[in-house]
């Protein structure tokens, strides 16, 4: 710990130079060949394979583990990628502890599942390191599809469409493709520039053109795309951020957590990123955990997450909550912000304990304060800039079947559509399935 670490206020260069590389190294180093073989030997190859049912993309998990066991990691990767073209990223960021690994028979019997996620990474990394793209583009159909949003849903949709011979043009508002995978996930989960490497690998199939810096509503319109293309897929995510609606929210050093994570992910020198000594993160989902943990890794001395309900209601899994705690993040539940205190810049946050009753969640008269020179808001995101004519269900685009909207020739999937649950793996499944429905429609 350096003297800079203890400096009050929001400053950069809190740690010794070597600490940044250490703190943001790969969370779980990949298996080597021997470790993968040992881990694969633990699989029972169940006939009913509950792990497959638990995977949103339906990967044949026993098959790919058998392929690893028999010395065919490239074949295992092909099995994975047939179902989930972003299998490499999902191996790193999927909450496997609540999906396939929770369903694993060994988890029920021994409390220690087969490490499916790490085996999946071993297989997909082996293939990608070799530079192999195991899919070929189908015979050209002459059909053109616009995909708006180059995140997980859009990429999965575009790749599957290209496999069937359609020409795809992807539009994304940001400077890079990748969406959530590039801008919204903790750096220690996707070390080494993996998100961009995976995009470049995916595009090897051909037939996909990517136009970045093109936002829906600003640079392209849904009406124009419908007129120019045979079909349109919307994978625009949730660009808006919910406000706290709390006194003092406009004070200096009160930020949206998603912006903080995006800035960190794009930084070439983490020592130049300013972070507070006393950081408060408001929210209980994965974004809140990623912001809190990374604040700690940047050198914040005290980091506290505060969530309005109980731990069981938090969007972050128990595993992620434990990970945050292991890094020194304090978690307070059952409290909501009342006001942010400070003279220009944030100095503290005042909270009220909450109570659950017949009328829902209410604030009690029990108040406490947390010192805070930096505050991150992570209370959810919203749909922004929705084109006219699209029907909503709640706060998301209404879809039926495999992503069909109420507009002819327009599909949607991922976080922007009803059913999306803020997971990369779910977005991939929805983009893939929409592509198959688009293909069936265009070739009927």
C-alpha cells in the first residue's frame, strides 16, 4: 500500500505500477492439457444431461467433455460453437454456478460440479489460438439483412445468417463491435483483449460488414433500413441508465457505473484512471459488483455496495457476491439512498433502511450515512431511442416466437427485447434463433 492509496478524493495512480497488472490479471487462468483431462474425467456423461437443459444455448455438454477426454479439443470447440458462436466469451462470463454447473449431478452429490465453464474455455481457446474458423458461408441467397447492434445478440444473429448465405450489414453506435462483451464486463474476466479477438475471429466467416459509429435514430432509421434491406434485426441493448431521483445526484464524482466500466475497459493505462478513497456503489446486480470490485482493484480503500432489498433478491449471484466480499467489498442490504451530501462534490451518502410490507418497499425513519468521495449508480438500464411503431411490453420491445416484433420484417433480441435477462448467453441464443426464423422467412 502506498501513501497515494490513502489520499482522500478522486485521484489516479493510487497503486504501485506492478499492482495494476496483478490486480487485473485473468481471474481464472486457463486449464493446461493435463488439467483439462483430469477435469473432464469427472463427468458422469448423464443420459438425461441436466446441464444441457440448464444452458440457454443448449450446448451438448457431455459430448464436448467426452471429446476433450479423448484428446479432441478442436472437435469439442466445434460442438460448443455450433450452439453458441460466442462460446469463448461465455466460458469466461457466464454465471455457470447458477446454470449448467448448478444442474450438474456432481454438484448435487458432492457439492463440487464438473467445471464446465473452464472446460469450455479450454476447448474454444485451443481452436481460436490455432486461428481456425470451423464454419463456412453458405451459397449466396441474394438477400440482405441489417443487424443493428454489434453486441452478443447481433453478432450471433449475423454469424448464423452468414452461415446460410445472406449478406449482413451490422450497425453499432460505438467505435468498436462487441457491445456488452467489449464495454460492460469487468476487465479481469476478459483479459488480453479477448472480446475484440473473438469478434475478429467470428467475422472470418465472411459476408458480414460492420459499420461502427452508426446509431439508430441518429445515423440510420428503422424506416430506412426496412426499405433498403430484406429484414432487420434489432440487438440494441439498453443504452439508458435509470436515475436515482435522489437529492444531490448531480454532484461531482457521482457517475453511472456502466460508464465507469466502459472507460476502464478501454483504458490503455489503468494507473491513469481516477478512483475515490471511499467509494459507494448503489445497486445489487452484476454491474454493481463489477464496478465495486474494480474500484477496489484500482486502489480504493473502502468500497461499499448498498442494495435496497435482501441478498436473495440481488441480481448478482451468490458466487459474485462472495467474490466481491473476497476482494474487500462491503455489502449492505435493505437500504435505499435518500440524498448525496457534499459541497459541489460528493462527500457522503445518506441512506434509509427499507421495510417490506403489503404496500411494497417503503423507507423507514432509520437513517445512516456512508462517507463517499465517489458514487456509482448501478440500478438498472432502460431502452433508449426506440423507433416509432414498435410495440412495447413493459419497458422492452415486445416479441413473439423467435424474436418477431409487431412490424413486418423486423426482429429483436437480447437485452432490448422482452425475455432478455442481461446475460451474454441468453442474448446469443436469442440472436441465433431469430436468425433461423429470418432465414426461414426469407427462403419460404
